[in-house]
C-alpha cells in the first residue's frame, strides 16, 4: 500500500503554495507596505489558505501511517493530530479574516488562539514526523528540516520563501513513503 494521495499532495503542494504566498508577500511589500485587499495580498492569502488546509489534512494522513499498536504512542499521535488540526482551523480562521475584513470584525479569533495556534501546529506536526522517524519510516533529518523551516517563519515573515523551500526538503520524503500493512484484528 502506498502513501495516500493526500499525504503525497500535501507534502509537495503545501510548501509550493507557501512559497507562492511568501513570494507574493515580498513583491507586495517592495514599496514598504502591504496592500491589504489588493490583488497580490488576496492571491497570496488564498495560496496560504490552501497550503494550511493541505498541511492539516496531511497531518491526518501521516497519523494513519504510524504503525504503533501500543496505547502510549497512539495517544501521543492522536493528541499531535488534534493539535495540528485545531491550530490549522485557527490559521484558516485568521487567513479568512485577512481576506475578508467583514469576517474578521464579525468573528475575531481570540488573541490566545492566535498566539497558541502556530505553536500547537508546529508541535503537532513535528511530533507526527518524529514518530515516523522512530518507526524508521522517515529519515531523521526530515523533521529537523521542517523545524528549521518553522523557525525561519518565526524569525521573520520575509523568510517565508526560504522557509517553504526548507519545508519542501523536509516533507518531500513523505511523498514516496509506503504505508505499513494493516494487521488483521
């Protein structure tokens, strides 16, 4: 059984879309400010929205690839998946607000979720990737590259294109993984 199409697509397309968002963000800011609501802003945010949706879906697919039958590892992977999905929802909420000021005004995301969301996403995704390394299904450098990509974004949003390339390098091994055979119950 091969990796699900959603994991393969997410591993490749999400970093590419994130790169597009970062490039458009840089181009939009060349004059010293970002034109909120302008063509580059909106197009970039649509790319960002799609990238985050793919990453959230990919977390579910990665969870399904984990072969651990014991309670502790299943619990950890389930909690990591919930963290990744909940924070993906927070990201999508914020991006929707960036695309629609009316939505942002009508349903603002609480500040605590805006702060905790990125950290929870990163922790959840990295936990899932480390579990794949522990299962000897992913090279050890893969989650390290993903971590560096996340750190670049945290340091400076202008580094998003470079971070996206680093995320691509870290996630691309997922595109070729084989899912473990399911044991009969």
